[in-house]
């Protein structure tokens, strides 16, 4: 009934497009604190990483701090100032979703 509304599915460290977990629908993979494009875990396909409360974007091998996730809030940069709040969320976000959220928000803010 609601299948058409499901945009992404997260399961077993992978983010899939739509409501199924078919390998051809893999958008990204999360493994050992890093996020990779598609089904890959090659370093050349690493687009970001999570370390502690921070999300880093991989810019040609240099990891740039993008966001901080803390107290159900997403902050731009590394400081938890109210002026840096980008969004609020409820519950726990899977690590891959956290990374993708940070990377997509960062690109939108440029």
C-alpha cells in the first residue's frame, strides 16, 4: 500500500533505493566507519566517514569535517552552537544514513 512512498531502505550496512534489498539497488555501503559508493569497499570509492560524533567528507583523500550529530540535532561544522543547527531528528539514525545526510546537506549548502 505504501511501497511507492519508500525512497530508501537501510539493511545490513547498505542503503538501497526503494523498498527492496536487491543488489542492483545498492546506493552506498557502510563498513568500519566509512561510507562507500554503491556496493564497493575500495578506498577510491570512499565518500565519507564517521568518527565519534563527527561526519567527515572525503575530498580527494583529505577528510573534511562537515557535521556534528549530537542530542538529536545536526550541526554544521564542529561546534554545537545553536546558530549551527541545521536540522533536528528523532531516534537513532543508522550510520550510513547519518553520512549520507551530512554529505547531501553539505552539497546543498555550497
